[in-house]
C-alpha cells in the first residue's frame, strides 16, 4: 500500500513539474508579443524570428551541455530516460520526514522545467538589443549564453557547486527561490553588456542630450504579451516549490501563486501612479513594465512573504522600474523594451528583499551572490559580444537600420502592403 | 466641370458625405492624408519622453461635378465640416478639363 502512495506522489510531483514547465514555456510567447509590440513595425519580423530561434537554440544547447554543466550528469542527456523503480521507491521510504520529505520526481521533468528557464534568461536579451543588432550575431551569442554562461552561474547557485572552488554561495546565506538573480538579473547583465557595445538606436538621443521617443508599433500586442508573462509566471514561481504532494508543500504552492499575483498587481499600480506623477499622463508601457517589475521582485522569494508584503515588494519594484528606465535614458543606454530595468534592477531588488521574510538568508549572502552572478555574466558576455563585434560585427548598417531590420535580415515585412499580385 | 478637393477633420467625414448626397452628388473619392496648417502639430508622450507630431491625420475628399452644382457643394462641405475650431481644413476648387466614364465611354458632364 505504501508503495502505491509513493508511486502516486512521484506521479503527482512529476505532473505538477511538467505543467509548470509548460506554463513557463508559454512565457516565450509573452516575451515575443511584448517585444513585437514595443518595437517599430519595420523591425517586427526580425524580433519574432529572434524570439523563436533563441528558444530553439536554448533548448538544444541546454540539452547538449548546459544541463550537464549546471547539475552534473551526462552530455546530450544520455542517461536521462531510465528510471529504476525499485531504487526510487527505496529512496522514498528512506528519506527524512517520510511522506512530507523532499521531492522525488522524474529526471526528464526536471530537465524540461530547467530548460524553459534558460530560454527565459535569453529572451530578456533580445528585447534590449532590438531594432539594431544583427540577427546572426545575436543567435551566436545565444549559443554561448545558453550552453556555458548561464549554466556556470546556475551551477554555483541552484547546482550548489563552489565558485571556481573558492566559496559556496549557499553557505554564505544566498537564496534565490525562482531566479530573480539567477535568471532575470543574469539575462539583464548579458543584455547590458550587449547594449554598451552596440550603442543606441539612431535618433534616440539628440546632440544636445535630449531623449527622443521612439514609440512602439502595437500596444495591444505589448499588453497581451504582459498578460501572457503574468500567467506564465505562476509556473515560474509555483513550479520552483518543486513539490506539490503533501499538505505543507501544497499550501506553499498556493501561497506562491497568491504572492506572485499580488506582487504583479502592486507593481502595475505603483508604476502607473509613478508615471502619472512624473509625466502627467498614464503611460501604458510603464504600467506593463511595472507589472513585470513586481513579478521579478517577488521571484527571489515568493513563499515566505505575507500577501500584503508581497504586494508592497511588487509596488517597490513598480516605482523603481519607472525611475530606472528614465535614468538609463539619461545615461544614453538605449533599451527599447525596458528589459535591463525590469529584469536587472528589479532582479537585484528581489534578491535584497529576501532576508526580510526568509530567515535562512542574509543580506551579505544576497549581495555576494548578486555580485557573483552579475560580474560573471557581464564580463563573459562583454567578451563574447566583443569577439563577435570584431569577427562579424554586431550592428546592422545605418541604411539597414533606417529601412528596418525586417527587410535587411529576413527579407520580409510583418505587415506587407501594396504587394498583392493576383 | 469642376474638381472640388476638400481637406477635413476625419470625424466629420460622415456628415460631409450625407450633406453631399442630399444635394445630389453621385460619387466622392476619399483618401486618408496627413498634414498641417495653422493648427500645427501637437506633442505626445512615450515612456517619459515628449515627441512632436508635426503632421495630423486628415481626410481628403475629391468630387468631380458640373459647374452648376459648385456653389451648393462648397456650401454643403463648409457647413457640414465646420466645428468653429482651428484645424477644420480647406476647400480647393479647380477646373476640370475632361472626364470619362470607363464602362460606357461617356465624356464631359454626363460622366461626372
């Protein structure tokens, strides 16, 4: 009888993991729509191409070597399919705390859940470098990022390995529940390195230091993308509990869903009010960024805050993201979709908020962890971007940028007109 | 024959169309256009940065008519498109040398 219960718990936790992974996979659609909405129509096909291609590359490279680097195991996942039923049942019976003990689930489900996180980190980069980067340079970077840069920092954090044999982040009190730092800030660090070498879009900053607006082409798409991300985030954070199959963990999952939603709500309204006070108008794009900022801010620890705390943490993210976007523009760091502010600045905020509610972590541990992730991803990304710049160039020509990268890179418009030959 | 070209505010199009139908105009051609006159542009806001929209959306109407209908057409458009505010648009009248109906080959005032 007991074995049947273990079978069932294994099945339930595996199933929960897979469903959450599928929700996170859908976030790729959210990023694609958000970015397609916030660029100009002449760059739509290319940003969509990037979003789908980077997802494919992430899945392949993480399968080839990324997962092995991050969590051990074999390259090409060669041993992942086999399951030893008897020894699995034995580890169920032997684990501490019995039925409420640690999660045991299918290995392929773990890979599936992890791989969609890599793709999320990479999606963050595509928005920041939009409208001016060469497609193939971007995809080449995606290969290195998802095969090596992300798995390395992942192995030091979730993988539990020592950083180049020097120190172990977990022992220092570092905790990042679902990846405010490991996924979001890492993606933003890679994006920042790229943007610094790439430069701003033509016409974004005037000679006298004025900031020119380059309005996005399709705000309904950007709004849809934000809602898709908001929904996918329940899998992102909820799945990171890693277990559903006992009262304690099921309740924790429910709390994570609740807090994730509350933070997004707090972030959206805080950003809306901040934008209204700063600019005099209710800026929809800031509202969208605010919801995402709230989500990123709660991602480092969605299980321990109270519902009110989660709303407030999200709201802090929502206020911060508006000021961050304005500040980056003053520094002439051109980020068409606000990815560096949403994922980088609010990712750091999320990490630093963890010790307030999670007694198992410390401010110093969070700072050292954040610094480790940022320095590693930023420096290695800078090197890769620089090599790509020297080898094949990372920016399209001025004329191609003016014509739109859709025609230059894809030879196809997103919204073709005057082309009907019947 | 005359060609009347009117630039009007887009939301006045239905009123103008109705007024022209009432006086017996048989057909009009409408184009969405952008431009500026004394109204100039206006400023919009995106992510904290203001930008100037120099060219505002307008609707251009073209009507070919016989000489006899000209005064009525001009009056109908002027009345229907008027809001009293800046940016109501303009009417241009030019003389029309020839007009041909493609289906029948009719020419002149029979064809307008």
